[in-house]
């Protein structure tokens, strides 16, 4: 019996298994696989949102109220003036090497300045390709001439060169400002939240969305 077949049963041999294939995955390999699946799924959802331009039914789960893919609801715009709207945060904490790829660590949150509770926080991991193809490219297309707001914070260059993390951090900060000031249309926000895999079932997010469904002139917005 060959050394490579020592730990493989006759049944496994008939099925074409080898000792190498029968070995369990390492912890890092499993983590890389989980991250890849999550990121690919999020990117697909973001690109689907950009393609279908349907977001008015998706955004209320995060407190953002829109009447179409290009127009915010009067209630949301009134909240922006009062600084009582949902606020998106994206903080690029750094990067990690895993599974022969560089993963950027994004700490995200949605909250309302007028509330002491209902702050939803989550972390996601994305490669530069995910951030470029699933976020930067569709957002740039959606904003059109409005993308000039990013002129002082250009997106990271191709290849993950030195300074990529800093560029991503600055670019995401500009994106959040555009979203929080309602300068970005609803579709851009939908694409962003899909790429970040914002949690619709988080208890804090549900509470936040519920407050946003209330009348703008209620006590929470006064």
C-alpha cells in the first residue's frame, strides 16, 4: 500500500479520495472560505441592487426612507435638516493577510443622533476587488457628476499598493458624509448597505428602524 493511501479506506479510494483530500481544513482556510463566501454574496447583492434600481422597500429596515431610487422621502429630508436622520459610519480599521489575500477590516454602524439607544454595529471583511467592483464602481456611476465630491479623497489604486488602507479610509469617510447629508441618492445607499451586509435582524437596527417609522414631529425628532 502506498504511503499516501495509508489513511484512506477502500470505499474512499473507489470514490476517488486521497489522503490529501481527506485532510481537514486548517482554521485559517476555513476562515478564508467563510469570508470569501460572505463577501461574494454581498457583492452580488450590491450589483443586483444597482442593476434593478429597487431600493425603496429595502432601505426602511435601516431607517432610511425613500420614494424611489433617486428621491428621498420628505420625512427623511426633514430629519436631515434637524440632524435626526440615521447616520452611517464606516471605519477601515486596517487589513489582514489570510488565504493568500489581503482583507480589509470594516467596522460599521448605523445610529441616530437624537437617540441614546438603537446603535447597530457590525464588522465585515472585504478584499480590494470587492470594494472596487461592488461599491466604488456602482456608486461612481450612480452619482455621476456628483462624484466630484470625492476629488480630494480618491479611491485606492489597483494592486493594493502602500497607502491603500489610508485611501480606503478617507474614501469611505467621504461616502458616509454624502449619505448622511442626503447628497447621495437612495440607490447609492442601498448598494453600500448591501456590500457591507448591514444586519436587518439586529435588535438595535430593528429598534432604530421603528423610531424612523414614527412621525417626524414626534418627541424623538424635536
